[in-house]
């Protein structure tokens, strides 16, 4: 996980953070290419004092559900941030939390489907003075050369239903079948 220091103390710290960010961005691309159920999500935090910073985090998709008529992605959010006023060597706070993220869009073809997760604010009881702001993110599922015919059929079904005027939550059974194939 990427941690952001409240007050960098030397050029080495900044270099390490830059290297960590580059690694994180590389992992985003790799996840999209491999039909991963874990993706990095851009995020930031705000302390009640108004101080803000970046957060390194990942979301692992477990299932799709419907909450109040809205299709949501249910999974585990893991994030890390630096707590203000703590020595940079010991400042990492890591949190894992079950979460539901709204699905704002589904687009695709029989070869590739993209599922867009909406942005939300997350409060964690272990960090009561912080709000973590999650940016929109995209899961990308694509047919690979060695993919099974069943994967292609599911992608086609999701793509067809996403182009109709049917509510997004009507695609939930096919999306959960897709997760089952990728586990």
C-alpha cells in the first residue's frame, strides 16, 4: 500500500513515495488486463482540522447486490494513510472494511465489459476524525485468448442488457456468475 507522509523530511522520502505511486499505477493496468477482482481506487482523506492527503487503497470485489433499488459492488476495502503528528517511520494506519460501492455505469461488448464504480465518502470507527473520499473506478473484464466460452457468453449477456433501458440491477445475476468464473 502507498502511504503518504504528513510532512516529508527528506528527498529520499519523496523519492520512495514517487516510486510507490508508479508501482500502484502499474498495478491498476495489470488488474484491468487480467480480469482481477481487486483494483486500486484513487482516494484522499480529510481530517476534521481540514488537513488533506492521499490514500493508497484497494477494493476486492466479492459480489453484486441491490441496495434500495441501486446496483452495488460489495467487497472489502483496504486502505492506508498517515496519521498527523506521528513519526513518519510509524505513521501508517491500515484499515480493512466491508463496503458497498454504487455502480454508475456498465458498458461493453461480447469481448469486454466495463463496470464503473461511483465515488463515495467512507467513515471508519477506528479513525473517527478522518473521512476517506473514494474516486470513481472501473473494473474491466475481457475475453482472453484462453478464456472459456462461458465467459464470452456472460460478457455478451451483460453487454446486451446494459444497452437496453432495463435497470442496471437487472444484470446482477449475470455479474455474480462472472465473479464465480473468475474466482
